[in-house]
C-alpha cells in the first residue's frame, strides 16, 4: 500500500513539473543587422535593420564626444 501511495505522489509531482515546464516560454529575437556606414566632414551615419519589426534605423554620430549618438530616425518596411 505504501508503494502505491509513493508512486502516485511521484506521478503527481512529475505531472506538475511537466506542466510547469510547458508553461515557460523563451522569447528569442535576432539582433539588428548592420546594413552599412558612411562618414563625411566628421559626421558618421550607420544603418541597421531589425528583422523582428521589419524596421530600418539610421544612427548619427557627431565629430565630438558631446554630440553623442542619435538613433531616432526609423522607417518601417511594408
């Protein structure tokens, strides 16, 4: 009788563990891809493509450190 109870408890725990494992979801996104760069007169531009959103981003970096990097421009592809 004790063996039957132990087996039933282990089966219940295994079923719960399987159910909990099945509920976990992993969201994997591919990173952005560098499309190209260009620079002129101390200003640099870089284009990036995000396949998850089908969006192209343009980033601008100035010639001095205080200019920083600006990546606000984007365009969604159809």
